[in-house]
C-alpha cells in the first residue's frame, strides 16, 4: 500500500479553517478525504452536514484538542484509519488533520516522524496555516501559538482581507514574510482556493528547491534585522526601506518568531557541520520550528538537502550540481528567539 498523504490545517480561532475545509470537501475532485478534527470551541464542523453531503469518513476525537498533551490519541486515530484502509473497511485517499485554533502544530508534525508505525503508513505533505487579516496583528502580538503556526507553515492563506484596507493586508504580509520567508502567502475569499494550493505541496520532501522570498534575501544582505531593531526616522537611508517604507513600518512588532538565512560560497566540512548542528538542536531544538537548506559539501558532487522540525533533523543526497552552476549553501532557520549570532558564527566555522 502506498503512503497516505496527510495535511495539517492550522490557524488561530476564527481564521476560517472550517470554511476552507468544507470548500475542499465539497469540490468535485474525485478524492476521498478522511478528516480528523477536534471537537473544541464553537467552530466544530457539523458532522451531520459533512457526512451526508460528502460521504467522507469523519473521525471525531472525543476529548477535544489534537496537540502534544493528547498526542497518543492522534496516533491511535491515525493507526485505526490506516488499519481500516488496509482491511478494505474504509476507503480514502488522504487525511486532513484540523487542529484547534490554540494548537502548536509542532508535536502534530513530529508524530509523523517519531512513530515508526505512523511513518510506515503516512507521508506528511504540508502544514497549511490560515490567518485572519482583521485580527492577525492583535493575535500575533498577544499569542505565541499564532506566531508558531506561521513559523511552521508551508503555505499561508490570509482570510477576511475584504474587511481591512489594502495597505493593512500588505503590512501584515510583510510582517509574516519576516517570520517565515519560505511559505508562499495568498489572500483567500471564503475558503476559495485551488486544490493544487492545498494538496501535494511536498513541504516535507527533501528536495533541492529551497523557496525563500527573494526580497527577503535582499533585505537580509543589508543586515536589516527584520525592520524592528531601530526606529526609522526621516534620515534613515537603508536601501531596503525604499520599496515599502510607506506602510510596513508604522507598527512596531518585535516578534519572537523570526527567520534568518545563512549563505556561503565555501563548502562545508561534513563532520564539523554534523557536530555543530547536533549540539544546536540539543540545546535549542524546542525553539527551532522549521529549518531547511541546500548545502555544498566537501567531497561530493551532489547537493546535500537537509531539513528539520524541532529536534528532528534529516539530510539526503540531492541531484548533482549543474555544470556552471554556482555551488553555494543556503539555509533558512525559523524559530523562537534563536541566537542568530551564535548560529551564524558556528556555521561559518564549519566551512572548509
């Protein structure tokens, strides 16, 4: 049996997860989707509607939240679904896990890697995060769960943009890009999205494509540390502010979820890098949300692809470097209050 793709759908309370999920379920895509959703808060999908409308198998967890304290239940539910599918008792093509608005997606994602039985049945495809444009700034200022949900995302959908001014949406997208430059953002109206933007995104694939917003890299070159470390007066001549000074900086947000990029043209020494990353993950693992890189390693003509979630880290040989292709390493780290200087200096010392 081939692996069952799984998608984690997250987002703060009221961001429109249920609307998006209903829309996906009702679309005529010919796929059978098993939904694992948690009965928690007001937003519970009316399971009667779902089952009668769409012949989906809904697995409701009786005890509420899918998050780390109740990780066993998610495991048990996933195992049960896979067993029923193997025996031909249930027919479905993929699984969507809708987390509560207050959940940290990290432990949910880790379930797919740490549990052998789950890893043999499922392939974690991606984490989708919904953000409510009207309340996002307030939620991001006040709630770390909301910031973590952005840090983990492979794809971000921004809902309710019709309720705010265009420059507010742009400022929000700018803020989110600094927290997570590797997740594409898209404004959505009442859950209206293409299935190709929801499924088969391969966010956890070890592939040679490292999507980082190119403007983010440009800004990073000016050591423009997320735009929030110094106030920009009229004499500020940072080149990086010219394109967005109009709206992105009138709010002062010093988010604890931040991202930074390491780039080098020199190859890494594999043993040194492994030791250093091992030590870093040991100390800062709980605060490291997602990290990913395409690396130039001494001694191999192939790219080395690596990525991790919290303390779990994996690497793989990718395709060969192309002829005439610049061999350089690019890594992005997304986490909570990560010691940027220590990481950058440490990585520098791992170069040949």
